C-alpha cells in the first residue's frame, strides 16, 4: 500500500497504517472528507468504502480526491473486501465506520453483508480491528434493539465512540476525537497495566475573592504528555490547574497550591509521576474576603510554598520526572540549575526549558527542552510542537523506567 504525501503533517502516529473508512447513509457523511484528511495528516493511508445511500449525500469523487485512492462503491470481481480485510498479511489495520447508521450497525450485528461497507465489515470481523462511530437521530440511537446490537458487537471486540447528543440528534463526535480514538486503537500499548500521574497547568493564589496571582502556564505540555501515556495504554490521572484547556484523560481539577498538593498526595500509588504543573511558588499570607477597595494602595506578603515533588518523593515509590522552567539563561546554566533540582528532589529525570525564549514554554504550542538524568546525561529535544515533543519525552521515560525495574 503506497502512502500518499500530504501537507500539514501533524504526527507519524499512523504512519504505515491502512484504514478502511466505511461511509454510510447519514447526513454526517459530509464530514468524511475532513476525517480522511486528518487521518492522513497523522500518516495513515485511507481507503474509502461507500454504501449506496452514502453516495446520495456525498459523491465518491470527493473521497477519491481526498484520499488519493479509488473509492469502493460496489464489490466487483476484484473482490475488494478480501483485499482490504481478508485473511492475509497485506490487509488494512483498521475498519473505521464513520458515520454508521442504525441500519448498518444492526446488519453487522446480524451478520448481514449486502452493502460494500457491511461486506468489508463481515470479511474483517474478528480479524481486523473495528471502530464504529454512530450518527443518527437520538430516538433511533436509544432504540433498545439498536443499543442491544451495539452491546452485542462490543462483546465481540468491536469498539464504539459515543455520539455527541445535540438537538435531539446523536451526532458524529468531533473529528479530532475520532482521530484520537483511531490512534489509540492502533498504537503500541507499551504502558499497558501501569498507573501514571501527570500534573499540568498553573495554580492560583487568592489575594481576595476577586483577585489572585498566578503565572502564564497553559498546561499544554503536561496535557500532551498525559494523552501520550493514555494512547499507549497507561491508566492516567491528570491533575490540572487553572486553565481553559481540557483533556480526554481522567482529570482532577486543582485551582490552588493546596488543591494540587492534596490531589497529588492522594494519588501516590502510581508507577510513574510527571510533575509538569507550574505550581505557585508563593501564596498570599493573608488573603481577604470580599473585594479589597481599589481606592487606596495595599500590601501583600508572599510566603514560599513547599515543593510538592519533594513531599511526594518521600511517600511514593514512583518513577519521578520533574520540570524546571527558567528565564533567559545560557544553556549551561539552565542545565546546571535543573540538575541541582533533580538531586535535591530525588527525581529520576528532570526536563528543563527556558520560557524566556521566543516560541518556548508558556503560552506557546512549541517548546525546546533538555532531559537530564541522574548521571548528567543530557537529551536535547530541539524546538518542536509540544504534541510531538511529548512522544519523544515519553520514549525517554520508557527507557529509564524499564532500566530501573
């Protein structure tokens, strides 16, 4: 299977993976072009298979243009279903049916294969991973027979994405959610069975009930690390500070230092702990109730907070990774300070970055980091998107974690 080149590559997480995209007669079929392109931006080769009703909503030419591959809209003497999903080593890696109508779900559950989509599903059933994304009116989705058929298919290992319920409709989830589910399905589960704790984002410290002090962290780096572990099979708990960003992984919100400290200490029984949060270094000694008048000046006294990672290392046997953010330092000084913190906090690894440099650290989707071990070995990860850096960081963590076991 020849991979087509595509601009705007986001990752190589699906590189070398062949995906059959089954499209059925839901109005959500109009999203199939965008879905195809997003899968390709992560390296996938996409092969569209359409039912007759799907062709009434979107023309096969659109999918052929999007994927660069011929569209299967009927099964011919070329036995396309066997080529894509048969019992041979060149078959595709995943059958993704998105959108899937109630009709198609029930046919697959009953072993009926009278459309190109159901025929491919029947051929690959039990041999090729299958992910079904329903889209229909909510009354149809909630039909007990449909729900029973969904549960029946789940028992055979078929995965389902829950629809997005709006306007009395069970709509297709966001494209990014579907792509993420595909990536998770096809990723190597090298952290399966392990518990991972990740902290991310800033904390706030109250001045009064209206004002607070904080920092510029968004939590993006920690979120991407948590999601990378999740994709690779870990049981992840993300403790997330004061940020507008959200994550798909199990999340505990922690607004203040005390909230973060409490949540971390309640999750000490983990295998790996990543402290990426920009936790407040100080708290206000005496915060006020209500709102302090702006008519006159006032003073606040800042008191240093404890280092959560140091408290955690005393009570947990986890493999511990910390972050050290500095501002506009020479590289050698940045690394020196980070290594000193690694030693004082009994970490296994520390990740240093300079947030004073353009396109790095806080409020940026890119970063440049240095990963440092106990023996002062340094891994320099040049400027890149945080999502791509997270994969490299987790790979380094895996190496050291396996060596320590």
